[in-house]
C-alpha cells in the first residue's frame, strides 16, 4: 500500500505537481518500502522453512513410534520407508 501511494505521488510530480524536495522524499520512501519489504519476506520464508522442518521431524518421530508398534506385522525398515516417503510428499 505504501509503495502504491508513493508511486502515485511520484507520477503526480512527473505531471507537474509538487516540489523537487517532495519528489526526493517520495523516492526515498519508495526505496525504504522496497528494502523493508525484502527483509520481511526473507524473514517470512526463513520462519516458514523452520516450522516446516519441525513439523516434518515431528511426523517422522510419530512414524517411527508407530513402526515400532507394527514391527511384528512386517519389517520395521519397510514400514519406515513407505510412510517416510508419504511424509516427504
């Protein structure tokens, strides 16, 4: 939203409204919006990846515990491989 507002103000300056100082301030504001936006998106991706890894680890622990209970039915390795593949998907 901030970037949209600032770009509109810069367009108005280009059409002849406003002063040069205002245009520089709008350009600085647009730069800061882009800078903070990239930082925030990077943090969002990092946190999403961290939570995803934790969820995957929790699922793998649950799968391993379930495979230990079912080890009498078949081999533990086969059960872990089959369910782990589903967990990765």
